[in-house]
C-alpha cells in the first residue's frame, strides 16, 4: 500500500512538473539554504532543490514555497520576468532573506576604428584596443576612441541588442613632402623657414603659402591645402640666360687657320673669353667682331632660356 502511495505521489509530481514545463520560457533558479528541499510553485511541486534547482517555466506571478522537514518553510511571492530569476530560500528564518535577483539580458557592443593603435573607452572605462568588444546591458553608452596622431572620436549609442560602432578618426596632421631640382633650396611656409630641400614635415590641416628659393634662381610661390598628404615637386627656374655665338660655316674663311678663334664676342661693351656666355635675364647688347668687320644687336633674354647668336654676311652688288 505504501509503495502504491509513493508511485502515485511520484506520478502526480511528474504530471504537475510536466504541465509547468509545457510552457517553459524563462529560467527560475531556486537555491535552498538546506537541501534537499521541496520546491512548490503555486501549489504544484516542481522538483527538489539540493541545494539548487533550475526549471524553465512561463513568465508570470507565482507563490513560491520551499519546504524541508523539521525546518520552517520558505514562502515568497515572485514575479518571473522573461530574462529569468534567482531566489535564495533561507529555511528556518535564521538569516534575512535577500531579494530575488533578476537576470538582465546582456548584449555585445563592438567598436572598430580606422586608425591604428586606437584605444576604446565605454562610459569612462577602457575596454581595450580596437576592434574591441564589451558585454553590456540595454541602455545608453558613451563611446570614446583615441589614437596617436588623430583627433578623438566620441559618440553615444543606444543598445537594445548587439550593436557596432565604427569610429572614423580624422588625422591631427598630414605629411608634406617637398622636392626641388636644386638640392638645399630653402623652403618656407607662411613666411617661416621650414627647412631645406628635400623636406618632409607634418602639418595641421589648413591652407599654407609655400615658397622655395635658391641663389641664382627665381622664387617658387604656390598656395597648398593640407587636407591630406601632399607631395610637391618644384622646378626652380634660373635667373640667368645663356647665349652662344654660332657662325655659319658658309661665311667662315676656311683659308684661315682656326677661323672661329678669330671671332670675338662683346656683351654690353665687355669682351668675353668664349663664344658662350651666361648673363642675367634682361636686355643686353651683343657685338661680334672679326678682323675689320663688326656687327651688333640688342636683345631681351628671359631667365632660364638658352639663345643662339648667329651673324649673317651677305654681299649686295648694285
């Protein structure tokens, strides 16, 4: 007879537990201070806590009883949320009962960055180098990202599920590289000497006036906008011009020995030692003398150009 009662009691308990589990949606964890102890939910035995039991039941309001022979039973009204609940059942009332612990869902907040060596901070706490992940509850979070050589990035994100923040940091400086055809040419930015060619310098974003100068060359002036890395190649123009006397072979006296040596060149009244001269840009008077003949002309020479002076000789018979 007692065996049949035990079987009947076990069957009833199993059917009761099955009816509850049929609606399983949220975890209920019961921890008894003394085990094993019966766990009864709204009049139905759902299992034995020894000392812990976890069951999946439908969210809602329940009357919880935890019972162990010889000890005062634990009673409490609970509200089971969808995220779950943990109840510490102190049997016998020897210690104050802690409130039920609601298990809040957590989500993954991922932060990426376009800048190398970026550090990520969430609500003032450093979580690591980007890409970085943080496990957070639902709510609003302040995300800060910093990196050497870049402006800081800050935003507020509302988390209701897994979320990603893609931080696009702007550089605090850009690299300017200047090369000139004259090594050692002086380079100035906004009137202040920055160095000599070739030059590489980091500049803050903005506009600058670039000047490249070298002795004997015209200054190079240009505005530049530093909104990214810049490479500037400068070709300085000499401030001088060259001129070469080329006597046509048809008018040379081939009977003379080395007839070219008999030709003399004067520039602005000064005899030159060769038939090729370098002069400052501007207006000059050239005169060619050979024996008893002389011819001269005036010309404006531009800087950086090479000129040919070619005398002509013709006979006119009347």
